[in-house]
C-alpha cells in the first residue's frame, strides 16, 4: 500500500515510534522507517475506513444525495440515524473523497461516492453491503483459524458451509451475495464479450451462472445462440430481467441443480465464471469432472477466473485469495495451476485470453 496522499505536518503518535539519532545515516533511516510506519498504519486503519464505506452503502446515503446536496439532519431523518453520529461518519468519508462536505453540515456527491449509488452503471453498493455483512466480519475475526488449519473460518464460526448458511440460516445474506455477484458480472461483461467469440457456438451453458447477467448479454449480442442457465434452485428462480426480454426469453432455459451432481450435457460451450476459485483443488476437480462428463468431443470449456501473475493485479488477487480461503477453503490460481487442474479432469488448456481483470481459459476435452 502506498503512503497517504498527504502527511500530517505536526507530530503524530506514529512519529514517536521512530528512533532519530544525530548521524546522517540514522536520520535517513528514521525518515524511511517513518514512511514504513505510516504505510503499515494506513493498512491497519483500512478496517475502519472499509466499515465506514459499508455503513454508508447500507444506509443508502449516495442515493439520497444523487439529486443534490442534503443536510445531515435530512439524511439522518431519511435513514433513521442519529444525526451527530451520521455527521461524524460522513465527515470521515469526505476526508477520503467519498462525499463532499459543504457549509452548514451539508453533503454532496463525488465521483467516489457516486459508485455507491444503486443507479451507477458499475455500482459498488451491493459489493459494499456484501463486505459489510455480519458473516464477513465474524469470519475475518476468526481468520487465524484458516491460517492454522487450512480450513474456512466461516465453517468454524457457523458450523456449516457458507452455502448452507445462506440457504438455511440467513437467506437475506444470500440475496446480498447474489446481488453483489450480479454486479461483478455487469462490470466484467464488456471485457468478456470483447475477448471471446461466442458466435462459433450454438448453445452455451452458464454453469453456476447466478441470475444470468452474463448469459443475457451473450444472448443479446449473438441472436442465433441458445443458452442454459444452471445454478441453485433459489438463484435460477429469479433470473435477470435480460433473460426475460423479447428475442431472448425463447432462446434460454433455466435448469436448477448442483454442479457436483450433474451438468446439463450436449452443448458446445460451457461457461464457468468465478466458480473454481470458491473451491480447493479436490472440490474444483469434482466440478470439472462433472463438466467432463457433459462436454462433447467438439465442445469447449470457457473458464473465467483471475489468474495470479505479477503482470496483472497481484496485490488485489492475492488479497482475494485470502478471502477464498476464509470463505470456502478456495483459492486463486496461477496459469500453471489451472493447467494442471484441468488436465487432471481430462481437459487440455488451449488458450488464455485476458479480459480486463480476469482471463478466459479455454479448454477442450482430451
């Protein structure tokens, strides 16, 4: 993490940690150490900043100021909040460019806060609500368990898998998760469509496709293509509006099921987006095994995942890798690890095509 954009001009508690002596070398080291201290303190304070952003997203403040500045009293009344405390929250966020504080304790939208509005074309509101979910904070609190055992801290906290928790304990949290994943698909759609030629296929099965945002975009772009949305019953029961649109609805079928049991067979393309990173190699291998049973000789498997590489967003992907360990004992993988995983299930990796922050790994049967 880089240093903050501006450093305090007056002594801070962090400065007291720096040992300054009289020599030139020690003076230079003191300055370097001071910068390192501030950088690490910035990382540690990130927890509080993240929680502040998540709280503002949950309250829907960005939507309330979308049409113009509002006073903190108006915002407090609209959100059912304690006005003085809400002011402190928004003041802290404004200091980081999320909202702008005006005279008279009024707040206005900024480009950063606009990303938290529900109408933003690449809205992050559902992602912020997901990151702010109780299960997220409780499982991060138990994260040392994952490091010590290699197992999900979610399981240790709740005594069940994350998917069981969504289905049996907190369906509302599951709905937030699905909404965030739909937003993720929305942000990736343009890059994926530009990177992959879907016109060479006749039928695409979107395996674990959520509500079908990506599949809808593929079918809208390629008028002769047919699609199958395959996911959990609770997910496919509420498909994306794009799958109901005229010209698309008659070309798509929603199939409920588990990719650990059976995948609809016989299509010539199978799309698997951001699924394998949820699982360790053993479980990912089982998913790929079911796909190997379904994909015909002429078919193709299109795996959309982040690929760990120093040429891409290694810091972001490496942190996401920790979240996968916490949530599912899953993992992000390198290209070589994907190649080996696919090979063990009877697939040959033939192409790796960058598509924004992810890659499309195309494989054929062996």
